[in-house]
């Protein structure tokens, strides 16, 4: 029998303050080991869906299943279930300032493993290995406010990778980064996927899409899914990109 999708949302609806729609009947699956891109104009629902997948928001209607179990607000009130879920999925925010908050880089990277209840030796080993992997060991004792934008992005990623999650969620990963940092991050995402991590990312940067995803879904401005398929097929459909406000009308 075919295996169950790693993540699955069905007929999701969500409105901010109950009045401003963000998701209107969204259904999709995420298979283990794939790179899935969520495409769409600003405000179409991409970031909201990522927050649902991370258990930061809960839908007004519809269902979300992850790792074989339904994820609900009530269910995550159970400490053991909450810890198990959050150890398996990590979210890298678009704005690193919203994610990096500890007094030093070392403490920031240690925060997640500590909340998992790991012993001091394991936490120290994870911090050491993650700082080394992302080439930020020299920043370990620095305060976040002393870091550049690219350095903060690396620290934000390190704080998630230290928990060794199965799924990585990225919100506009290449936004506001200089070209060198963009290139580094794209290579990192590809390497993480090759190492077995499942990647879900939201973007409207079509130039990097072929590198970052092997499947994409396109959100319309009605907060519904307009299309799904391989990136090259979607990028070749100018009419689709036009109606979803991802391309300009040809002159």
C-alpha cells in the first residue's frame, strides 16, 4: 500500500480576526524528502499556510495531519505530543529579527535542544556541530544586534537545524539577502534536501525556483490553489503567472 503523506492539509480555511481571509479551501500533500514551493503574490496565503504547518496557527475549518496524526490546538496542549511534533518540524521566518532573541548566538542555537529536554553534553555537541556546519563558530559569543542581516539568517537557520527536524519550512528564504548570501542559502537548502530533509518554502522569487523546488503549487489572490506541477511547467505558463499576479502583462 502507498505510504501516507508526511504532511497533508484538507480544505483549510483561515481568516485573520475572523474577517480577513487568508486560506479558502486549500488542500495539498507533502511527501517525505521532496522540495515543495508555495508560489503566489504577497497576501495570497503562503505564509499563513506555513504557520499552520508549524502549528503556530490553527485553521477555522479543515484538517491538518502531520507524521500520521491530526494536528489540533487541543492536541498540542499535551506537552509530550507538542514536544514530539515540534522536534520534527522547524520554521525559518522571513524576518530573522522575529526569530533570533537570545543574548548570544551560542544561547540562541542551544535554546531548541534545551527545550527538547536533551542533556547538557548533547546540547553542547549539537551547538558545536551546527555552528561549525554553518561557518558561524566565530560569532558564538556575539549578541544578535551585532550581526549583519546575512549573519542573522545563518543563526536563525542554525537554531532550527540544532533540533535536527525532519521538515524545514522557509518563508521567503532569499528575500532581502545579498547575492552571495542568497547563493549560499540556495546551496544549503539543496544540500539539506539531499541529506533527507523535507523542504517546504514560500516564495515569489521565480528566478530561484528551479533550484529550490521539484514541485510547486501556485496560490491565487482568492486564497485558493490555482495550479500545481513541476516548476518548469508552471513558469512556462505565462497566463497562469499573469492571473496570479506573478508576472507582468507582455507589451
